[in-house]
C-alpha cells in the first residue's frame, strides 16, 4: 500500500518537472528573440553588469596582484642588469677616455717638440724621460738615449718651451741628467732685453731659479726673459731659460734678491730634445758646489 502511493507520487512529480523545463526553455528562447530583434534586455544587462562588477574585481584581484608582482620583479631584475651593464660600459668608456686624453696630451707635446725642432738651428734628437729621482731635492732624471745614439756628458736638454737640463753621465743605452732646478746646477744666462749676463742657479724647487750675482743697480725687472748666453760651451746661445718674477733691491747688500721661473715645466715634461751642436765638447755640467 505504501509502495503504491510512493510510485504514484513519483509519477506525478516527473510531468510537473518536465513541464517547468519546457516553460523555461520557451521563455529563454522568447527572451533571446526579443533581445535580438528589439534589444529590450540592454538595460537589464547593464544593471546586472554593474551589480556583478565588484564581484569580478574581488575575484580578479589575486590574479592581477600576482601579475603585477611578477612584472615588478622581472622589471627590477632587468633594471638591475641594465644598470650593471651601463656601469660597466661607463667604466670602460672612462678608461678609454682617459687613454685618449693621455694620447691627446702626448700628441700635443710631440707637436710642440716638432714645431720647436723646426725653429732650432742645431741638430736635435727627441728623447723620452724614463725615470725621475724621487728625492724632491735631487732633480735628476734618466732618458732613453745614450752613447749609442751620440749622447755625451754635459749635453744640453731642452723641450718646446725652454731649457730643461743637461746630461751628467752617459751609458750605452741610457743617460742620467739633472734639471736646471737642481741645487748644484748653475747656468750662464743673459737678459734678452739688454744682454746683461749673469748666472741662474737651481734652488731645489721646480718653479724657481735664483740669480744671486746681480748688483742692486742692475737693469733687470720682473717679466724679463732669460736666455742661454752660450758661455761655458755646454748650452748654445739663445735658448729660453726662465722669466724673472721678482726683483728685491736691498740697500745694505751688494746684490739684489732676484728670482725667476723656468720657461720649461720641468716637473711635467715627458719628452725632451738633446741638442747636437756639430761637435762633442764633452763638457761637464756647470756646477756650483759652494
């Protein structure tokens, strides 16, 4: 009895369920036709879209956050690599620029030497300074020209601006020399303006020479150019030596206090010229050991 009632109840529900499905299908088709032809559901879709948008934002937020984090990490790594690459390129370019700057300065010095060589009447040979005495008061140097190249003791050394020094001892391949600023070096000079002769002595400072034997009434003044006088046989006449920078006349003393600045930047030269006068006097450098 109970089973019979259950079967009849099931049979009664199945047609009702099928009817509802048919009704929903019919309504769906009807809504699609109406929306397709007359667009009646446009406002409904907009309202549903507005209502659903926050839900879409919440659902899509984790994916957006993950994509942003991954892109940020990738961009950061790429930027780090790019910065590293640019820094390496900058260092390389800086090194090349320094080398080019050094080459440019060297070319300028060589051009000056060539121009000076065209002016100099004597035979000259370009030499490179290999070493400079580390003693600040020594003012000695070594050049890459020796007896094999015809160098001799006492030979004059100049650069594009003026007298630099002279050779003190020759070897077969190299030679030792002293700057004119050496404390024991003395060079016969004359004032280019009036021909007044005197001696320029080294002081141990690269930017100063003393002229200790000029009387108080000597016709010298700041700005006068000193050139080699040719006396002594070591230096040919007429080469620039220094420019007088100060003249201090002391009434109680027989000699004035006169100082000069070398024409050549003896603490900066890299290339020099040896002067060959056509004969080898084998003259020792002029010294004043007193």
